[in-house]
């Protein structure tokens, strides 16, 4: 795996050490006028000229298959993005979480999609360890730490400027999450639902989640874990909707009813020229 490092989960400051810390069809703009920050289509829409995508991945024991699918399909995603005729190469990042959360590569973008693919493969193997991402301690409960994973991506990745960049998170989990202060296998969740959503909104990051919507979560595979993703969490807007993103049923991917790469590609295409309107 690439060198891992963390972000101070309380302050959101950049890491100062390289040691691990936990906490479908091509899109075209038509004739365009270069404004320096974005391209304007003949229809008057503004299109970003950079695409940054950070993958925020649950790497607990049940997540090996989705990581392997991403490894199989990330080059297809990369090729489709290249066909969008944006001015720069896409930037990719990775955050992994169990009950803790770790940002990979010091928050710097990967050199290319092949390097990201290699880490997907290694983290797929890691899931069988039933370990926390820092290698210390085991995972003995079912809620995982989505909130700190998303927060870490928002503040730890080296995003390009908001004005010129489509900022996206691809988030995967088949479980629910603990809110701020929850003790999960000895790891304390650092950020609340509200803090996480606000951070994503302020940084204009769209979250597209591949999550369970079939009452197949929890230790008995019979619990509803859709809250905060497909349905409200404590009366609050689900994260994908609150960040002008989207949600997909992860079981449709597993069952071959939804192409992971096609869903990601369509999300990029649909968002590239859309104004960011959080809810």
C-alpha cells in the first residue's frame, strides 16, 4: 500500500509526518469560451476544468468484494473521464476506515489510476485481517466510522481550487455509523453528523455513496442501515442529498444489476456542469 498518514481529526490541519495516523457516454461541452476557471457551454452552463475524486472506503471484513470491483473497473472510470475533454488529468485520493480512519499517500493525489488500482487490491486483502486501518486493535462491532472518513477526505486531501474543480467523494460501506463520541471497538468517533455535512458543503464536495438499502445490515444481516444515506438520520437530510450527490444500492453492484464504473462515470458526467446546490 502507499504510505499512509493522518489528519488531526479535531483541527482539520494538514499532516506533518508521513507516519500513519488514525483518526457513459463521453461528455462534451460543445463550443466553449475559456474563462480561466471554467468553460461555458453554448447553453450557458459552467463546466469545471478539473476533476478530483477521493474514494472513502469501508475496509472492514465484509467489504472485500467492492474493493476488488473497484480495482477491476477503475481504469474504465479513468478512460471515461479522459473522454470528457477536460483540460487536466483527474486527481484521485483514498481514505480507508473501519472504526478509525486513515488517509493514504499523505493526502496527495495518486500518480495515476494504476497506482490507485494497486492500493484497492491491497486493501481488499486487508479486509480479511479484521483489523483497524492503523493495524492496531480488532474490529468487534458493526457500526463503522463513515463520518470521520468523510471528514478526513474533506480536510486532508489536496483538493484543487473549488472554482475550477469538480470535487467528488465515492463512498462505500454496507453498515451504519456512530456519531461523535461513540466508542467503537475502543476508537472514539471524532466528528458529528452535522460537522461532517457542514464541512463537505463548505468545501463544495459531492458525496456519491454505494450503501445498503435492503434491510441486510447488522450482525444478523437483517437491519436497516440506510439512515443518513438513503433516508434521514435523526430527521436530518441524508449525506448524499445534503451534498448534491447521490446514493446507490451496493447490493445492486454485488448482484450485477448495477455497473460500478457506469454509475461513477454517469455521476461525474452529470455533475461536471451543474451548480453545487447543497440541501
